[in-house]
C-alpha cells in the first residue's frame, strides 16, 4: 500500500492556481541562475560535460513550447526552426557551443513569449479527458524538467571559473549524535508509485518488493570519514575497486573528490567560487559511483540496492505502507530537508531530525544524491509515457541509479520514489552516498 498526493484532492481552480505558482517559482530560479552572470559567461562552455547556460535556458522554453503550447494547447509553433537546435538527443553537449544558438537576449525573449502563452493555457485548458493533462500532468512534467535543468545549471556554476556570483545562507549547523547505523527489517514493501499525479514513467507502477534484513548508515558518508579512506591509501589499493573502477581511477588520475586539492597538510575545496577548508562534518559530494563503491568495500560494507534505499526511506512498519517521504506524506518543509538551492552546500551529517525516516536514518532526502548499487532498469509493468526518450532509452547496465536529491534539487523534482541515473564515472553532479551491509551471522538472533 502507498500514500497519495495532495494534488489528487485539489479542486480544478486550486489545481490551476498551484500550477501557475509552480511555473512562476521555477522560472524565478532559472532567472537567478542566468541573470547572475554576464552574456559572455552565458554563452561560454565551462566544461565539455555541460552545455552553455544559454542553451539550457532556451531548451526549457523549447520543451515547454513543444508539450504545452503545441500539444496541450493545440497552438501553432512559435519558433519551429529551432526545434533541432534544442533537441538534446541530436547534439551532444560538447558540440552545442558551435550551433547557431539563440543569444542571451533572444533566448530570454523566447522563453518569456512561451511562458505568456502557457499562462493563458493554465486558465482555460481542460485538465481531464487525456492522460497527458489529467491532474495537470503535462504542466507538472514541464515544471520538473525546468527544475532539473536548473540543477544542471547550478552544476555548471560550480564548474565555472571566477569569483562567486551566487549566494545563500549556510545550512543549519545543529546536529545530533547518532548511532552509526540503523537496522531495517526484511520483508515486502510497496516500491514505486501508481498514485503520485506528477510521478514520471520510470517511477511507475507501484509493485511489491521483498528485501532481506540489512543495516544502513544513519547519514551519508562525511568528508571526514572519506578523508580516512584517502589517508589509508584507498586510491592506491586495487583491492577496494572493481575492475572497471580501478581502470577508470588510473585513466582519470583520481586522487580525491572533484574540486578538492591538498595544500601543505590541509585539504581545500572550491565551492561556487569560494575556496575553503574541506568541512569534515558535511556529507562528501562530487564522488563517482566507482569511488563510492571503493570506499564501501574499504569500510567492510557495500552500497545499498535501490530497493533497500527506498524501503529505508519510505516504509512505515507501524502502518505497513510506503510514505511519500521519510517523514510522511506532506511536501517538504525547510526544517525537514535541504532542497531547492536554499543553501549552496550539504548540511552537516545528523541535521534535520524532523526529516528522519521511521528506521531512524537522516537526510535521505536532500543534501546529496546517493549512489546505489542498482543499474537503471524498468519496473515490472513499465510503460513509457509520454515519450520513450525520457527514461526507456537509458535503461541498461551503463547507468547507475541515484536517489534522494541534493541541496540543488527542487522539491517539485524530488520525492521518495524519484529516480535519477548517471554514468558511474560522473563527478560534476551533487552526488555522495551512504553504505549498507548484510547482518553478520547471529547478529540479530
């Protein structure tokens, strides 16, 4: 059994108001990320892994036009000649700066024109009769898509050189001293969702999954704990690495998380233009799956499976059902999770007691995306919707699943069932991890 979402209970008028508010809130974030730099910075490619910021801006407008203006609204195309330029499957990121892209002023004008037409749609389009518009799904999909690109743009800001241009309050510093691990009893639980109105196709359908007893770290692995792995020679010992991981470590010359370096006897990091000592109490971020897997092996543990992660995050043994979030069914509040670029770094491990899961684990939502041991694959009964290219084309052993969101993930694009995926070598994303282990013989007798 799974929980349902508040949108189900909204009347049509309230649902329209909610959609309009989410669209406006999301666009404000996009503007903050693009208005904070000059035009030269907007068109520059700061890393071959990322698009120029101006491409991301026009791309969210292009997707909004395709799905809302043309499909849902049935209106003629605004700029059909740019469709191919902003099709992510036609042009690799490394090649996008060479395309005849819209300039900053033209891109801003285009997305504003699209949004004006979409706001008209919100007031009049029927929100029933088609699966695409039922409970405003298409609008929710576009909100999530733009928020996902906002997180991508935030990662581009982390990669850019130069002085800081973004600012935010530090996360809460109050933490509790927790036991290192929590125990999660085995048994069946409902994984995925069939009830969440804005859930994407790879989260569906809800299905029963059995997991055995396991232990899970109470918090994500911290910088301090990860430094112990470095100091113990973890990057130099192939015993801890998979064959693929060791080959990549050697090829890429990995020595520490991305954006870290050793100066004398101090580890420093660069964070959105700030250079600072590595804070030992924060969850480690900017590590690849291979690094996370090697650390877990060195620590005598392993990475959790995706099913283990979701059971720890959602299952409530008192009610026997799966919650929307670790704390319950209500949308995240600031005291429960570090989301939405409210802070520009993870909170210290042990923060957010109000966001704890029934098993006792903290910070399963927000702070850092968490690598799992699971390849990205469809759930039983999966059906691609509304297009194959959102999820289906990525299924297979090339991608690993990440869960839980980061400090850069918006609440609209993060829930207990939300699935992210990336190549196991990726480090520019805001990814960390926590470890799991199987109980030793007689440990729970």
